[in-house]
């Protein structure tokens, strides 16, 4: 299990361009997201709760392994703009990371449309 965690950490770091992100964002932000992603992809639970729904761990693992640096930047930037109180930050971040690949495009399209008004 520990070897798998070590290999998964290396894989996730490569996927998200960890070293570049550490130079651009606070170290703790990137490291905390990496550890949350690592815990998730290494989970042995049959399902993981995302946005109030139990999703099979394999599906969540596959989605998290698709994340790249742009997704991480998007999650951090969106979190910075959030003004509402977040009661369960872990659940919020899991949901944001899981949804990032399907929400990043519409998010930036809406931002561009807003800027050109």
C-alpha cells in the first residue's frame, strides 16, 4: 500500500505540474490539494461521497487522475472568489476537484462573456 501511495503521489505531481504550481501559489494550498487527491485515489472504500452522492471509487479515481495544472488553478481561483461560509472544506474541495474537468470550460466562457459586456 505504501509503495502504491508513493507511486500515486509521483503520478499526481507529474499530472498537475506540481513544481510549477508551487512557484505560483502558496505551498500549503498545492500540498493540501495534492494530499486530498492522493487520499482519494488511494482509497479502498467502495464509494466516495461527492456533492452528496456516493460515486464508485474507481470513477472518482479515474477523474482525479485526469486533473492537470489548469484544473488545480481553476479550483484555487474559484475558492478565492467564494464568499460564502464553507462548513465542510474537505467535502467542498472533493466536489470542486471532481467537477473541475466538466465545469472549467463553461466557467471561463462565462467569465469572458462577462468581461466583454
